[in-house]
């Protein structure tokens, strides 16, 4: 995955999760089942919750991050 893809995804995540930090990247350049680049990342949300994500680069935008934020929020509130 290119550095520009990483920066784009990082910006989307940081906009969606106001109190989040990208803790680390794991295998950049891995592929999902469809052969698309996948961005593997661990987020720290609200300095308390670590969330590990595998994000398909070509399908990730402000709409999908909103859905992802809703899902994570739902899990954290349980």
C-alpha cells in the first residue's frame, strides 16, 4: 500500500474518531480475499480500547468509516 493511501485512511479514521490514535500498522501491502490492498491497523480509542482493523483500501471512505464507527461504538457500549 502506498504512503498516500495510508495517509488518506489515517485522516478518515482520525476525523471519525475524535479521541483515537493509530497505535501501529501491521503488514502493509497485504491482500484481502478479493486481492485488494488491505490496511492493517490497531486503534486506541479514548485511551482505553484497542481495536484491530483490516481495512480494504479501495472500499474505505467517509461512508464506510461512519458505519465502522457505529459498529465500534455499539460494541464499546455493551
